[in-house]
């Protein structure tokens, strides 16, 4: 399409906006949107997220043209891919490229986004130019409110732990690590929280029905300490029994969650994730029970665990040592007891007058059809307080282009009422940093994490190189400098991990 055609396209889209009485909304470049999200929930930002629920000819036109410049995905806060890659590289092996999910590398690091006061999201959009001509990296950042202290105001939790006790879990750093962490977590949960324990090997067993913490902590500790590894891994039986136990112990007004702890090396019974989740689909949908997957072990069924979490409206993480485990069970899990958004999706609209090409980094399994952005029947992601979600785009701009680059919109449902809400943020070309080195430190960390994942993914059929990618040695040096600036231990670990990968090359 030539430049005049592009202008006609933009004019048509803006005409659609005016005809519907809708306004482009959201903050200025790099900031969060305004607070009128409830008023915009039914299509108020028609340019960034066209509303196709109306049957006009103009809607038909935008349905044909607008998706060329739209990118839509379900939110995801998984981090397991990065954790498992770190473990694999520390063991002196290069991770399988198929296990590398770049968004999980990016989302493993702290961000500096402004946070909302209540449920929902702020939207931050910024970026920097790369060394490759006309290419930039654009960061879309979504943040929920700060997590309340776990002893403060939050719904009580009803947690069903589904624990793998198969023979492979006998390896040090698997079942023993889970037991130590669960013992610590049991002491930290509130008196009005509840815990159930289901174990599985060749068969599944409910070791502890749903039990209040108040007055029963010793009983819970005894159940945890009694776990011993046995036979094969019938993960399907464990998940099915776990959900049945969760439904039986369901608590109204509580956050009901299944926590699966496993190396996900299923070798008995049904091993297909879709078939496993189909068995408990009714409980998941009717009662809103979500799944939190915790992966362990040097040999880990990453793909199976990730599919289970996606199908179970939840997310995954990976623990390799006691420090990781304490963080997951004593910090992340209490944080994930509360939900601030259900079925959250994001849609980014790139202005065709200034942008010629764009590519979302990662989120391959979380893509959503552009026309389904406002269809609240289409599954999104569940997000809790204290979370940030980052999406990084490689964007090529027209030579000399100036003006609006992109508008990012996030749509979610209230976790209790299911009322939809939206928030938007925008990016202008003159706010792009002239180079990655001149960008904010946290944007630079995001770029380093993405470049690292990109390097590890080489050889995967889905791999396409990011613009401006440095060599691993230079990338490690960048991470070291950023660790000095941010004083962030996780960034220092990133530098060390990149060097380990460089030595293997």
C-alpha cells in the first residue's frame, strides 16, 4: 500500500471513530491512562481496538484493514522458561530452543511502571531506537496495584496442593525442596486460610481434605512431612483428584486455587494436557478454580506444565533451589491468592502512517484473534496484585516518520462482577530514546532479557532475529552495568547466566 493509500486507511479509521462518537483515550506517551476505564469498556477506543460488535458497513471496512496493524494477546505472567534455562545452563548444558519463551524471560525482572490505586491496570508505552536502521524496540508495560501485605485485607485462600510423589521426585531438589517450602508457607498463611493436600504417583490420593489453618497447623505439617516418593507419574489422576478435592472443599468468597508441584514427566495414564484439562473443565469454569504450576527438577516437562497452566487459567514458575522455593511459596503464592483481573487481554495498534512492520517478541501460545479482543467469552489471562506484564515489540518506522506510533489497550473483567474495563496508553515517535543506552535502566534490562532469549532460541523454527542484537559477551557486559545501576541481584544473575551460555558456545 502506498503512502496515499495509507492515509486513506487512517482517515477511514478516524471516520469510524467519529461516527461511533468515540474518542481516542489514554495517557500521553509513556504514561498510564486516565481513570475513566469503566466508561470505555464497551468500545471507547475504536482506533486502537475496533469494536466489531456493530454491524455497520464501516465496521466491515475496518475488519478488513485494521487487523494489519493490530497485535492482540492474552496476558501472561509465567516465568518458568527463564528459571529452567538458568538451571540448565548452570548444569553446563544449553537449553532446548523449544523451551525458550522470550516473554517469560522479560517478565522475570522487576519493572518501574506506575501502579493503579484499585483493581485493573496502568499502561506504560515507551521505546528506544536500535543500531539497525529504522528499527526500534517498543515496550508495553501493564501493572496491577501493589500487593497487600499477606496479613492485611485480602480474601481467604483455599489452596489444594497437588504434589507429585513419583519416583523421579526423589532426586534432591524436588520433593524435599517442596516439603521444606510448604512447611514454611504453612506457618505464614493466615488462620482463616485453608489447605488440602493431594498426592499422585501411579494413583492419586487425598492425603488431607480442605482444612483451616487455625488450630490445625501441626496436622498440616504432619501431612507434608509424611510424603515419600513412590512409583510412576500419573499426572492426569493427580490433577483430576486435585480439582475434585478443591470442589469438595470450595469456599465461597475465598480464592480457590489448585497448586500443582511436579517435574511434569508424565509417563502413566493420560499424558495429553488438553485431555487432562477437559476432565476438570466444568470445575474450572463453574467455580473459577485456577491452576498455579510449580516446576522442579533438572529434567523437567516444561511443555506439559505450560500447556496445563494456560488451559487452567493460571500460570507457571520454576524453582531450582531453596531460595527460589521460598520466594515462590512464601511471597509469590500469597501474592497470587488475590486476583485483580480475569480474562485480561491486550491489543496494540500501530499507526500505519508511521510504522511499516512490527513483531511481538514471544507470546506465541497466547495470541488472540484481533476481532476477539472485546469478545469476553474468549479466554484471557488471570492476573493478581503486585504483577507487571511486559510485551516487547520490534518496530520498523518509515524513514523520517514523525508523530503517533502506537496505542496500547488492555481489557479485563472484574474478578467478582465480571464487568469489563479498559485502559489505554500511547507512544509518540519523539519520545523514543535515541539509543538503547540512553533508555531507562529497566527498559534496558527488558531488552537484554529479550536479546538473551533470542540468542538461546536460535535453531527453533519460530526464531527470527531481533534487530540490533549484540553478541553474548557484549550482552553480559551490558547486564553487569545495569546490575551496578539498579543494584538488582536478579540482573547480576542474568549477567552470570549469559556468560555461562557464552562459554558453552
